[in-house]
């Protein structure tokens, strides 16, 4: 199948585009954590409680516009939607550097969430249009690698930009690449294989035949309402909500946690230390997605890793702030283990639901993740400010991850899926 559909050509052409696009989206949402650690609160008169709310407002906008964006991408065009979003989010990110008061900052953070809301589900739909079941976990991982890899280099670059210029200039400079990339995206991307000029006619036909064959084994679902009410979709929504509490509590407040825990650390040192968990996460994601595609067992590469992350957070709390380097090492483990399951997780839905509703279901799950991200980023910031240390935050994130482990375990395998020749047994599909 790979020879007929020319998998190598698709990977080399599509994956760099997918990776760069999501990387730029993640850059413009996560760099707020460095501004928070570098003095934006003092400059604008923001209290600790308001700071945690401002950091979280992005996810509120993100929550409300997931499903409309996914429906447009599924029924109309991923290419057009992402082109417009790139220009808008790059502009909003740069405008963040020009704010002069709290209401302006709050409005821009919310709008940034709105215009980035469609990116994740649209890109997952795009991948499902171009990659087969045996490739999908790895393809999803290369998309989501834009998350830790971006934070990896952003942590270092943002630290230097802030030290050299200031937090305002950091926002302005880091928003510009998304606007430039929008025009590259427009030229390079096609929605479906049939539209591509870089595949031969035989390659297009073989790929489409394989994708259609995989859809034949999935039980028909009439509409979004039926899909959204299904037991597995509801459980995965709750699971991703709890998981995202841990992830974004970690992402948005890690620089502040490191700076408060380590003595005499400047922003450059904080940047380098903040980058290490994301390097570990990158390696863990690649390994987990490869094994998930190899064994065709998705759940096995989700819940055990989240369990490790939960114990690492609890361990970091138990060690305490007086043992900074041990606590920090456990945070590196937590970060890597939280990120590793993304590829296998987002491969579950297209294997459970038909193409007409899978994109909407992924958007619903991702929107619940956005709500979890809002709760995690706001409440972790609140706990850090109210208690004066990250100890309570570690317990909160650990408990949320324990809940996500349990919810993953009770998701039932996709018993409506017909496994193609050469694939694993049905009980291992989900």
C-alpha cells in the first residue's frame, strides 16, 4: 500500500507544512508565560489573581469556536480557514505587545483564542484526508510536536528577546512569522489528494481507495448529534478535559514556577530550564506514536503515560521546594509523560466514527480540552499566587491526571470497526 500511495512523498511534502503551521499557533499562545515571568504584571498593574485569569482567557475564546471551525473545515476548506486564521492570530499576537491597560490585554487574549480555535481540529481533519490508519498516529504526533518543539526553542528565544528588548518587543517580533507563513500556506496546501499536482494519477487513486476502504468498516452515524451523544465521545471529552488541566497548568506557569523555586535565576536561565521538559516530551511523543501505529493499540500508549505524569507531580510536591533540582527533574518527567500520548489519543476518533462526523467529534473533544486548559491555567496561577508556592498546584495537576487515567481505561474498544488484512485484532483497535 505504501508503494502504491507513495507514502514517502506525502510525508516529505505535507508534514513540514503541518508542523510549521501548528508550531506558529503554539508560539503565539504560549509566549504569555514568559511575559508573566518577565514583568508584564508590574508594568500594567496586574494582580496575581488577574494574571492567572488573563493567561486563561485565551482558552475561553478557544472553547467556543472549536466546533464551528471544524464544521467549516470538514464541509468547505481547511486551506481557506487556516489562511485567514494565520493572518488574524499573527496580528493579534503582535498587538499584545502594544497594549496599555488590562481590558485591552483581556480582549486580545480572548480574540487570539477565537482565531486559533479552528486550527487543531482543522489540521486533524487535514491529516485524516491525507494519511491512512497505519500512518495516522505518527502523522498526528508530527502535528502536535509543534507544541513541545515550539516551547523548546521559544523558551530560549523568548528569554533572550525579553532580556535584550523587553516583553513588548517579544510579542511584536514573535507574531510576524504567522502572517508571512499564511501566504506560503496558501501556495503549498491542497485540501484533498485529488487536487494535488505533485502526486501521479495512480498514486491519488490508490490513496483514495485505501482511505475509502477504511471507512467501509465503520458503523454509519447520521449526524453530529448522534456522534456527540455516543458513550466513547462523552468519556473522551471528560478525559481530555482532565488531561488538559495538567498540561496547560504546566505550560503557562512553568517559567514562573522555576523562577520562584530557583535562587538567582535570570530569564535566560529560566528559558533554558523551561526548554528541557519539552525536549524530553518530543522524544517521548515520537516513540509512543511509532509504537502505537506498530501495535495498533491506542489506549496502551495513553493511560500508562498519564499515570507516570500524575505520580511525577505528586512526587514533586512531596520533595518540596527545598530540593529544587529533584523537584525540577520530576517536572521534566511529568512534562514528557503528559505530552507523549497525543498522537495515539487523536488517532482513536477517526477509527471509531465515520468521516462525516469524525472532525466534529474531534472538535468537541478538543473544545473540552480547551475548557480544561482554561480551568488548569487559571486555577494553577491562582493557587501559586494564593499559597506563595507551587505545592498545591502539583497536587491539583496530579489529581486531574489520575482522573484522566481512569476515564481512558473505561473507554470501550471500537467494536464497530472492521480490521483490514494485516492489522491487529479488533480488541486492540482503540
